[in-house]
């Protein structure tokens, strides 16, 4: 499981040390991680064999030839790269992905249970603030709905 957020500085070769906690969470035959441009956010998404399998299963739920399936497969598998760990536990981020997301110096590596994201640090800080507000508002709305459901259940 990928948890926590780590700020890391890229070296001159675009390498970062993958947190030990993340390396321990990886399962499968690959000695490294899979990365690709995130579909939902302006960042790099990554994970191990379990994430690879999860996206495959999601695509397989759609009929062969379905436009959504094709889009998912192109954007995930067509753009995916396998990055191996070096002896120091580092990966080298692909130049094209770094350019796409403005990553040149500091990154935030964000654990999201079965996957992680790599963001340009300042972009992540802005996203984190927006997410906090969205989570607060969404949680408040959920509580209102739950109270209403309880009250309507008690009225019977």
C-alpha cells in the first residue's frame, strides 16, 4: 500500500529515490514500477503489478472495439513505461513526462493506496489545497444526506 507524501529533489539525470515504503509495497515479478500520464490529473501516475492488472481489468469490462476501452488502453498502456530500480532504489523519470508536467527540480510523490502520483511540487501544493476544500464540502454534504436518510427512516 502506498501511503504518505514525500517531497524529493530530482538529480541531474531526473532520478529520484523511491521511498522504501513504496518499494516494499510493490508486488509481482517486476523490479520497478509502471508509470504513465495520469488520466485524471496533471501528474505522472505509477504503481506495481497490481495497478497494471487493475487497469487491464477495467478495460476488459468494456467490449473490444469500444471507444472508451480504446481511449483507456491508449492512454494507459500505450503511454506506460516500466522503470527499474537502480542499486540505490532510484528510478529515472522519462524526459517526455517531465516536460509534459513541468517537472525539473522538486517533486511530490503522493501515495494513494494502490497507486502513487508524481507531481511538480508547487502544482501538487495547489492541488492539495483545492482537494482539501473539495473534501470538506463533500463530507459536509454527505453528512447532510446521511442525517436526512436517518430522519426519514425514523419517521416511519
